[in-house]
């Protein structure tokens, strides 16, 4: 069975400082991993995905994530936070043998001026 | 269409009533998913269609919930005898095929049972 843990329910950073949102997963098979962002009253938008190619994945809006199999982690980072990054972020796992997408509980990112 | 479309965007219903929520996936996407998102939580899987058939309905909470996709495109999520605990945002997503492709989500239907 697949599962996702997001270690922080809320992260607060100052504008211009780095962002780190942590994600650990459990998967029986080789997983695909995704980060989605959800702005208030908006739909879920894909930030980036890992699908067994390069372990360092670059996404939209300057975000990137690194797949570390030995640590079963897929942490999301950004060098410099912007006010518009304030949103809810979801780490998602999908087995390559599986069918559905399993979401983590989410991390709310606040960006302070 | 350009994206996944869900209607209605908001639905208020009385406890005990029947509701239908509609999802129009991206044209050509064979896989379709329904999720439920309660306030402050991540989306929870309900059911997955591959074509017309429900490939995995293990997430449906009980027999009051049912979903169909008769022609392999539009899907309807049906909830009978609604309860206040059914209040949530119901999300639909589609993807090109099973495998490593991402899912594209609609804006959701906010269901409120009063």
C-alpha cells in the first residue's frame, strides 16, 4: 500500500528566504511522485513530477524536488520565496502498478513580508 | 474542453436528499478519478475509472455513494440519502492513461448538506 507523510502541517517563511517542504512516502513498487499546489478557492495545479528519470526535478515557479530512494523522501524546495507562493502544498505518490493518486495531508505555506 | 469541468460549482442540499455531481474530463483522457476533500485535509480517493468501467471503487465510503461513466467520457457521482458528514469539496481529475502521467484536476464541487 502507498502512503505519504508531510512532516509539517504549516511552514512560515519570510519573503526572499528559502522554502523547504518535507515529504516522505511509502510504496511497494517503483513510485511516481508529484507535488501539487492549491491556492485558496482554486483548483489543484501540478508543480512538478518524478517518474523514474532524473532524480532532481525542476518544476514551475522556481520550485524543485529531489527524489531520494534511500530516504524515501521527495522534499520540495525553492531558493527564494515570493508572496504569491502562499498556498497549500500536497505531496502525492502513485505506484507504477497502481492506479490512483494518494495524497499527503498537505503543508500550508505562509510567506511573510 | 481545455480543462476538467465540474458542475455545479456549489450545491446546497437538505439532509436525506439525493444529489448528482458531474465531471467533464479533458478530451481523450481515458482515466478519470473522483476525490473528496474535507476542510483542512488532503484529497481522499473515492473511485477510479478506466474507460467506462470502475477499475477501483475501494474509496467509496458506503453504498450511498455511486459513480458512473457510461460512455467513457462524462462521469456522474451520485450520493443518496445525504448526510451532514458528506459536506466536502468533491474533486474530479483525469489523466491520459494509467501509468506515470499526472492527473489534471477540476475546480471541484462544494457540497453542503444542511
